[in-house]
């Protein structure tokens, strides 16, 4: 897929324009959106991604479009897990409901910046060293094992890192969020930082950790930087509205981690197989490719990812329903 400079520029301008409109709306009127408003925005962003994939299909063919849709779906599922941690952080720091949109929006912008940097670094590495797929694949398999061992998402999943602990000790902090700014001036003229700054540090470091997972995963689906970047951007768009739309449903996705673990393990194995198929390391097989290693087609990747996420969602909702019935029966006794 050969993407010209003007296509890159046009895409960046269009995406920045969409994000700018979102920023201006939030900056002007921070509020808790209604279900209708949140649903409308989520449908709008999903529709944009679908239309973009159709455009890729028309311009570059079905293979490129399949890679975009598979990458977008993978990144979207990882972003939902990212969103769950955002929820835990906001609950831990008691962020007022009307300020949660602002927190989510800043968190998503930070995620975009960090993933953009990782995409650029990953693309440069892959273009120079094909063996980096061995590292990416092993890392994804390790992440999958960690997710399985971690079990269900809960509030204990979030641990304050050293940067957060330092900020809470070293910075003069107020007890109030105020109007959502990072600092306030007291009546005595002293400037204090609000808890919003600590929340942003927590969100930013969380974004960094999730970027380490998501970038190897998307490169396991496509090596085209343009598709990697756009899949990530579209996966992050509308996440804050999705948070308000899903509401308590996020807590019911108890098997999401297991589903993501299967997806990441599958992509990790796919990366290792691809690295073996194109092997050039002199200490492995004399620097010759392993021709027995199969190349997994994009349609199979899409089928596995869709099927895994569907099973994880249905199983999660079924378990939550059973648990709720047990609670009702126990309460009636």
C-alpha cells in the first residue's frame, strides 16, 4: 500500500478537525451527556470508521480494508479495557461526575499522542529489523499470560505508581476539584494544585502502559503505518461517550480480560510465525526462512478476533445475570 504525502496530510487535517470540534464542545460546556447524546456520538464515530474502511477498500483493495477493520476492532477492544481502568482511577480519586468527560477527553488525547510516538518508533524498527517481530510476539504472549493470571477487572488492578506517590507528597494539594482546573489560588494568595493534576498523572501513566500493548498488537495485523495510525485514532474516538453509554455494563464485562488475552496471544503467535517465515537471524536456521511456518490470512485473524470478543461478551453477560439472580434469591431468604 503506497500512501502519498498529500493523503497523510489530508487525513491528519480531517482527524484533527474532528478532535478540535470535540475539544471545543467539551471546553465550552463540561457536563454529563444523556444516553441519547452519548449514543449519537458513538454511532457517529463508529460510522466514520466504517466509511473510512470502505474508502480504503475502494482505494487500496480488500486486503488493506480487512487489515484496517481487524486492527480497528483489536484496538477498540483494548481501548475498552483502557476505559475500564479510567473508571477505576476516577472512582479512586472521587472525580465529580460533571468533570469526568474532561478527564476522559484529556486521557484520550494523551493516548493519541503516546500511540503516535510508539507507531513512529515501531515503524522505524520494523523497516530496519524484521526480527523485532520475535520481540513483539513474545511480549504479547507474556501480556496475555499476565491478563489471564490477573483474572477479572476490579479496583485492586490500579496501583499508585512512584510518580503519583511523589506528586502527592511533594506538591501542595487542595482537597477540592474546584471547576476542574489543575490549580487554584486560595483567599490568602497561595497557589495549590487540585486533585485533577494527580488524576491526569494517573491517566497519562496508564495510557503509556496500554500503548506498550496496543502497538505490537496492531503491527501484528498490518505493517502499513497509515493503517496502524488510523486504526488507533478511530479506536480512541468516541470512547468518552462510550463510557457514559455503557454505564454499569463495563462492570459486567467480567471476562473481557480473558477475551483480550486470547486475542493478544493469537496475534503474538501470528507475529512469531511471521518472523519465522521471513527469518534472517544468522544464528537461527543459518539465517534462512522457516518455510514450514504458515502465514495466517487477514480473514482468519478477523474471524478469530470477532469470535473471541463475542464469546467473551456473551459469557460475561450470562455470568452477571446468574450472579444477579443468586443475589435476589439470597436477599429473599
